[in-house]
């Protein structure tokens, strides 16, 4: 849990929002620990302290909206398609 670089959310669209709701407090707690306090201080917060959050749902607007609404703003997100392959 401490050294995660990426979290891939590979769940159904029906359970996506609930999964993100369960993940958000964990990321917020990790962010608070990295700054040494629960307060957000722009001078000490770095998105490198949080993993990249990747979703692989076939639709994009719904997961993007949920991620932006529920996750800390310091999180980087990447919305991909399940058939995507670099």
C-alpha cells in the first residue's frame, strides 16, 4: 500500500462509484500523512505522493466525473478503454 505507483480500477460500471468512494478516504489519509498533517498545504503537497488512478470502463464521461468529484484534487487520473493497448 505504501509504494503504489498506479491503481487500476477494473470493476463494472455498476460498482464503479462505490469502489471510488471506498478508495477516496485511503488516498486522502495517505495525502495527509505525506504532508505531516491533515491540512492541505500547497507548498508541501505533491501528486507524486499519490498513485495514478486508471479506469478501464468502456464509457468515459461517467467515470471521469466520479473520479473528479470524489478523489482528492491532487490525484492524477487516466480514463482508458478496455481495448486500449499502447
